[in-house]
C-alpha cells in the first residue's frame, strides 16, 4: 500500500521492535519523513554553530546574536498563521517540498557569499528573514502530517522519534561544524572559509531532505470543511484554541517555558567564549552535549510512550530543566559545563516532545494545521525573553543572564502548574479529540481498525 497507517514493509515480525521504542517506524512514509527531518536537523544544528561562531567572532556582541535570532524568529510570529491555513487547505506534502526547495536555494547562495569572504552581518539578517518566513509557512504542514501518517496509537512514539532525530543531529552536527571550522580556519577566528565549507555541507543536507520528502506517497489532502476566507480560518483557529481548556493549557505550557528556557541555546557562543574561554571545537562539544542529553530523553519517551502521556511528568521535566539550567549557568569549566549541558538537554527535550504530542492528540483534524501554526507562532515570541537576557549579557554578564533566565523558568513552571490544574491531571486515559474523527483515506481507516 502507499504509505498508509498500516504499512509495515521491511519490519517482518519484530513485535518487540515495532511495539516499543521504534513502533512508528513501521510506517513507510514516516520512515521517509524521519530521514528527511534528520537531514534537515543536521543542517540546522550545524548552521547554528557556524553562524553563531562567525557572528560572535566578527562582532563580539551578544546583542548581535539576538538580532540574528530575531530576524529568524519574527517571521514565525508574522506568517505562521498563514502557514497553518495553507496546511489545512492544500496538500501538505507539496507545501513541505516548496518550502524545502526555497530554503535549499537560499542556503546555497549564502554559502557562496560566506566562502568568498563577502559576508557581512547584514547577510545573516536577510537570510534569517527569508529562511524564517519560508519555514513559518511550511512547518505547520510538516507538523500536521505526522498524525495522519502514523495514527493515534503511534503518535507519541512518532513525536519522540522525530525529536530524537533532531537531538541526534544536535550531538554530531555541532561537533562536526566546530571541527571543520577549526581545521579550515587553522586558528584564525576571523576566517570565513571554514564557515563557508560548513554551509555548503548544510546545502547538501537540505537537498537530501527534499529528495526523501518527494519519495513520500501520502499527499496530506485537506479535510473537507466549509470554505471561508483566510482570515476567517485564522479567527476560527484562535476561537477553537481559546475555547478548549486542554488545548489552551498545553499551548501555554509550550510557550512560557520556551520564553525563559531557550536563551541558553542562542547565547551559548557567548558563554563558551566569555565564561569558559573555549574555541569553535569547544562550542561544538557544548552544543553536542546538550544534544546527547536530549537524544537520551527523547528515546526514553519513545520507549515508554504508552505510559508517558502524563501532565505531571511534563511539569516535572520542565522544572528539572530549570534547575539544571541554573547549575549550568554557574559552571566555570568545561568539565562541569558538559555534563550539566547533557542533563539540561535531556529534560528540556523530553518536555518539548511530550508537550507537542499531547497537543497533537487533543486537536480536531480540520483544525490541526491552524492550531499548530499558533503553536509555532509562539516560538516567534521567544525574543521577548531573549532580548532582555541578551541585553543583560551585554552589560552585566552572560552567566548572570542565564542564572536569571533559569530562575524565571522555574517560577513560570510553578505558576503554570497552579494555573492549569486540568493539565496536571492528564494521564494516558484522557480522550484525544482529533484522531477519532480523522478524515482518513480508506486504506488508513482499514488498517487502523
């Protein structure tokens, strides 16, 4: 069959394998989507290190890192809602392919500019705006197609394995990028050749992502619904989210911790250089350590996905994330920073994967693209937390900024636990709304039931 929910090709009778840690990979189309996501995640992780290293080497300014982050995140706030409507109206596969192709072309162009030593700070701003716009329009389709491919039974597992692909990339990608920059630059912190080489590799990875997405059979046709204007569709998405206490609570759980937890990642180049005195290799190891912890966390969630849909587990992971982020901010040596980065990455990843899977389970299929676009739009608001932290890092110190960020994260998690008792009480027994009414094609429905 063509990539339906019941497709088990290549997995024979490995019941222990398919029912536990890797159960969602029995779906052919999800395997292709997972490889596509893995390639794109490697590209993104390598890009973060290469871009962060070059920007900080050229400017020595945490605020410069913030402005580049803002250029990438602002389009998520401005355009994700339209991406959600597009995901609900068009075939999701082709929306994904269009976005990936545009991203590949832009990255290849930036690679040439960097390698020829023609790059300026503003090139990263322009690239961030373009890349952020493309991703904000195409990512809701990628998020919304997963439940349609794997179904309710394997959704938590699939989200955890999707997270594991990103986290595997966070281990190997940063270390590889740092090593390439260090070898090619040969100690010259202002050299752009090494960063340019990394961006050429990133372009190749985006091409792999395009090819594997094109091989997916499932088209992701839109569910039948009343035709309205684009703005009416957006309004309906917000009304649905605000009117459902579980969906709204889970969305708040996605946004507020990100506001205070994510500054650690984009300020890592500054912390590495100013506090730890590290070079590009050390930055790669730090980012890779966070990825290693995140990989362990996401694989653990995949293995125990049948029992992991629990609100208290999600709150607990967020709170422990805050505690170890605070410990990390006090570290002064690489020997302390790396293990603390591992633990921080593990709990943050488990929280994010569990939160996203619970959101997906709660949604009606005809609303999935629009609500997931609101979910992603919230990421565009991260500069609200990142801006003050960057300013504090600039004038007070990067370690003090991260310590305050960790404290605010802990306080936010406690407040959310008190404000949303319904989310605290969620367990595996709650009734998901979306999958039951999913507008499936006949082969999917036959294999599910």
